[in-house]
C-alpha cells in the first residue's frame, strides 16, 4: 500500500497537467476559430437540430459559440487549480523535508547519546554534527539546509542526550536487572521459609496431639490405680504380722531346739511352710 501511494500521486499530477494543457489549447483553438467565423474567415459549424416539428438550421453556430464561451470560462478557473496544485506540491515537499530532518536528527541524537560528539562550543558542535550527517551512509544525499537544521536541533538537545546517554541507560538497566534478580532470589527464599514454617507448625501440632493423648492415658491409669489401691491396702492390712511377734516366735523356736539338743533329742527338719 505504501508503494502504491507515490505512484497514484504521480499519475494524478500527470493527468492534471495534461488536462490543464488540453483545456487551454481547446479554449484558444475554439475561441480563435469562432472569431474567424465571425469575421467570415472560416465557415460556421453546420448542425441542424430538431425540436419537435421545428428544425433549427443555425443550431451549429450557437453550439460552437457556446462551447467556445464555456472553454473560455474554464480558463478563469485554471489559476485557482494551479494554486491548489502548487499548495499540494509545497505541502508534500514540506512533509518530505520534515521527514528528512526528523531522520537526520534521530541519527545525530543517537550518535550524541553514544558519545560520538566531543565539541562543547556551539559553532564547533554544529559543524561536527553536520560533518557526521554528511558522512552518514543513509543521509548523504540530503540538502545542506536539512543537515544544518538537524545539527542545530541535535545541539540544542545535547543535555538531554547526555542525561540519557547509552552508558547511563545501560547502567540503569543493569541495576534494574540486578534488583529483579534479588527480588526473585528473595521470593524463592521466602517460599522455602514458608514451607519450613508450615512443616514446623504441623510438627508442633502433631507433638501437642501426642502429648495430649499420653496425658489422657496417664490420667486414666491414675484413675484406675486410684480405684484399685485402696482394695490392695485393705488386703495387705488383713494379712500383716507385726515384727515383734515374729521375733518372739523365732526366739521360742531356737530355745526349744537348744533344749532338745541338750537332751540328745534329734530334731527333725521342719517341713517347708
């Protein structure tokens, strides 16, 4: 589509110029011929025209005069058309020139951001930029006025190019990339910490649950022993023999054995109690 627009514009310009020339030529020819016919130097156009039952034999002369007058009137509109065409052409030229200036300024600004230009003075700086644009492979065919305008614009935006130089922009991007990496690493560590905290919480809950179960079992055991111990205590009290009586019975037994031995009585071993 972009390649068809210039071709269509060129075709339109050619056809407008051809129509412009034809209108002027026909106007001059028809006017001159009608003047010659008026002075009887040339014959009038013979074209009988019928309108109903009536026939106009001199209709050719009137048609010839009318066409000549119409062509002559059209010539008065040609200057207006010429001014419109000139305005369109100047607009296209201005648009093309501004496009060239913009492309030249963009190339100069990129070079300025890369640190190509080192001159600080206004005159030296502009001259250096013009020389750069003239040697540029894509801008060498531009007009000197376009290159000068682009160089002046580039010199005015020198501070902007220095502020946003390629070196500073690269450092800023590296800094942002490092911060992004740090954030990514921090998020990974945070996820691991969350997983560890969740594991510890679940572990703690499991231990507390086990402790509660063990405590419940211990309380139940204490209750069972509390019911059983009184009965065992009563049974132990019922079968309890004091130590003094046991000692007296033991002494009595020893005295009997000693008496029997004195009388030479053999004491048979007692059966196991």
